[in-house]
């Protein structure tokens, strides 16, 4: 996310990782959020990590990332597979 405005903005960056099992039940695997201030012209980068263990269910996981400030929010989703 890049602050294209002329003032600094306090933004909340949040992520949610979900998994839907074979019976159609969706569960939250991980979630977190961070509040940061972004200066004009500054590009914001955040890293979140998820540990995949041997006991992690195989299948497709959905990652949703949302950035929000006083003017609104924007979200983007992607997937990854555990085999």
C-alpha cells in the first residue's frame, strides 16, 4: 500500500487465513493486525508468517489482507495449497 496523499495516515493492516474442510466447515487458522502510520509517498510493507506443521490439514487455504484508514478500506485475497 502506498500513501498517495499529502498527509500521513494511520492505517490498520489485518490478515485472516481460513481453511474449509471436506464437510464445508470453514475455520480461522490465523489472524493478526497492526496499526502503522504511513507518510505521504511511503510504501507500506508488512510480513506475517504462518507455521505449517506435519499435522496441518492438506488442502487450499485462503489469505485475506485488508488495509483500512478513515477514508475506507481495500482488501485482497489469495490462496495457497498444503500438500
